[in-house]
C-alpha cells in the first residue's frame, strides 16, 4: 500500500530528527513490528521444526541438526491463528543466544522469506520467539504455543 509506506516514511523521518534514545527505541519497535507483520502477511505457509532440546540447548545454530518433528500450516485460518498467539505478547530488544528447541520458517509459496528461533527452555511458563539475527524477540505464553502446535500437527 503506497499510502501506508508514505505515512511510515514521514513518521520515521520525524522521529529520526530527534536524538532522544527513547525515540530511537520507539523507531526500532515500530520497524521490528512492521517487519514481523510484513513477514506474517506475506506468508502462505509456516513450517515449524522441532529439535531435540538435549542437543540444541548447547548451541544456537539448530539448522545444522535434523528436526525430530515438523508442523505445517494447511490453511489461511492456521496462518491467522499463528498471529493470534502474539496478542498481549511482550516485545524485547536484542537477545543473544536463545536455547532454541524449534525454528519457525515462513514461506511465500515455496520460497522461504524469514525464520525465527524458539526458546522453550528459558522460562517455565513462557516461550521466546527470536528473530534470526537476535535483534528482537516476542515472549508469549507457553500454553498458547502448545495449543498452536496441537492445532497444526
């Protein structure tokens, strides 16, 4: 949508003129959320890969291991339901080295457009979904994560 892009450009320009660190964090949050929402809206399928956490809790690079299970979305409703697990999530900034036990791969048709790591070990009742370069993450309720996996298995 050209109007949306123009509005965001103006908003970023205005906020960039301020040297206030709080404004910079605000800009980063807007950009991260825009980027994540763009990935979601351009996705035609999500594939979630589960790894053996006894192996992956010592490393970040889970893609070098074979997944023990794969979950795939099969409908537009399942894509919408994925977005719903982020309602009331907490967004955090840079997060180094999550102990990933899952990876989330976003596809547009057959082309992978983005992927995220999922740390289910850090918190007892929450899950961290971390952007692949660790620049930001979302913390969601672990039960929402489990319910979603049950929906798409």
